[in-house]
C-alpha cells in the first residue's frame, strides 16, 4: 500500500473510532476529513454525492473503512466541533469557508438521520438541508394563476387537457433534437461569454437517454468538463431547448461548477468544493442560479426572437 494510502487509512480508522485529532489540524486537513465523511455517506445513499473530482485516495479510504451511520454521525459532529474551534475573527474568507463547511455538515447529519428512518417535518428538513424554507401560499394564490391560464386557453374540457393540447403543438421531433439543442447550447454559451470569463478548455457532451425521472441533468466531471443528459421519454417542447441550455449549461450548472473548480478548488485551495453533495445548501444556489440564468442570458423578448428565428425552423415547427 503506498505511503499516502497508509496515512489516509490511518486517518480514516481514527475517525471511525471517534478519536480526537491533533489540536493543530488546520482547515485544509479538516476539509479532507469532511470529504472522507461525505464519500463514506455515499456508500449508504447512492444519490448523496452528485459530483466528485477530488483525490481518489479519499474515496478509497472511505470504501476501506465503511463507516456505519452511527459512526458517521459521531465523526461529523466531532468535525463540526473542531471547525467551530478555529479562530476566524481576523480572516473573513476563512470565516466564510468554515460557515460553508458547517452548513454542509448540518445537511450531512440530516441525511444520516433520514437514512436511519428519522424524519423531521418538511420545513425543518428544508432548512437543515438547503438553508431555506419554501414560501407559504394559500389556495387562492394558485387559483388566481389557474384563472389567468383559463382565460388564455378558452374552450371545453379540463384546463389541464387544454394546456396539454396547446403544448403538444410545440414538441420537437426526436430526429431533430440534436440540431435544436446544439444550436440552443451554442447561443447560451455565446451570450454567457459576453459577461463571464469561462475556464480555458471547458466543454460538455450531450447524451440522449431514457428511463430517468428527470428531463435533463448535468453530471459535472471535473477539469471544466460536463456530461449533459436529456431524457427523451418525455415530450420535449421547443421552450425546453433554451431552458435546458441555460439551466444545465450556460450560465447554469456547467458554468457554475467550472467556476467553483477554477476559483475555489484551484484558486483558493478549498478542496471541499471538489465534491457536490446533492442534499446541501449548494443545491439551492445551483438550482436557483440555473433558473435565473435563463432570463440573464435572454432578457426581455430576446428569447422569443431567438426561438422564432432559429429554433422553430430547426425543429420543423410552424412559427405562425
């Protein structure tokens, strides 16, 4: 076993036994312990880690020790205590880093509890995992929206059926999906580059897949590379081309992850950002920025004009 593996394995065993670390452990070392815990959690919950491009030795250490959920929880709480003991009063950047790690550990503790069958109520779970609660709306709020849609689509039959019939006019034929999505993604990237300096060599691959619970997904690979998958089991409407192009690609998930890697992992040495825990505050920012990126890239009527002039002809749809 190489020397580095031996050291990591010893660290992992000490964590599993909940032994106290050396007092002088700094934030970089503690961040590596954090990665080890998240990778250990992934052995219990395959959806827990959405992306990882950090040291493979830490993944191997997690697999070698296979911590139980109780060991994970004790180790996470011990790590949180060590992080809270770091003096950040004179270093605002360090304070932000520690706060970020503590928020991630709180989310990890919550996922451990859920995997043990302990379920908090919805709002408490949302706050613990994502640092946010859903807004409260009464039934009248949604009825007002439905009434507006009803006025836009007059006719007989349930409103849901009228909406479905309207949308079905704009389904992209499967054989035209590549041309439409490549054009949409290229335009999203062009517009993003007008405002954001993208890492050199960044790129993505698009795959068309089946049997997934989502319509589109970005799997970040590290080194500014992404795999973007589009699920063809669902009807894909022309409006989804720009949605997915911006949300999954530019300036959404692909851009966001590439900038995290360039600016935090490589620029600041914050190795914890080489792992994306799906159930964490990072997801709130990732999904929110992905959606906001649509209007950011295509303000006002620019999206409508691009769809009408470029995407509709590529999809073979009637622009009338």
